[in-house]
């Protein structure tokens, strides 16, 4: 296992542990490895030996091969060309299947619907202006402004000027990014 692969495996170990709702202490107890060593693996400061990776995988009810595959899936480079969007006024900036969801909205967008996402989201106004209603409060945002919404915040928005461009970036819905103080 080379250095880059070991680093990616650390992130895969962390994602797997969190998806199972396990603490580092629980993984340590099941694997026989120390909490500091597991933390170093997850934070990419230590390289697990083949045997250590097997013990971690067993503790996480998976295999070293699956952890490596999850590490390989993290090695993605995608280019999204500025083409005509499939949906007028909305274009994916990050393709599906990743940990981030990013879309660019252009024109006078007003879906009239309320949104409530599981994870955090950032709205950046590249051009024009929008009105956002979040948790019962109205916000007017103009070019260069950013709005952060934590997961669970109810909101709706609409562009108020022609030529408005809005970039919305959020943690993908399939990712459990909720903060749990036990982790």
C-alpha cells in the first residue's frame, strides 16, 4: 500500500465508522488497536499495516478490499463543461454520486416551493439578487453575498433580477453529516 492509498483508506475508515454510528473507542475495543492509533489512521497521520487494516475492517463489519474500494472511489476528478443544461435555468456543477451537490441557477428562478435539506448548504450570489425566506425571516442577497443554512432549516428563494446567477453547494443528501458529540 503506497502513501496516497493509505491516506485514502484513512478517510474510508472514518466514513465507514461514522456510517455505523460507532465511536473510536468501540472500534478500538473490537479491533484490539488503540484509540490514538485509529485516530491517526483516520486523520492520515499513520499508515496501517495489512494486519492492522484487516483488524479495523473486521471491527467495522467489512473487508480490507471494500475499504480500499471506498478509498479508490475517493480518487475522482470530474470536469463539468458549461453546456446547455438539461433543465432550463439549472445546471449541475458536480455530477451525482459525490459527497457534494452543487448546482448553478441562472435567470429569474422562482420554484415557489419550500426546501428543507438534511445537511448544510451554502448559497453564493454570483450575479444579480435573490430574496430568501429562511425560518420565517426574509433576507435580500446581492452579488457577492453568501448565505449559510444548517441542515434542517426550512427555506425558499427566488431571483429578483434578470441575469441572476446563484451557486448552491450542499452536502449530498445520501451523506449523514449530522454532528454527533459522541463521535
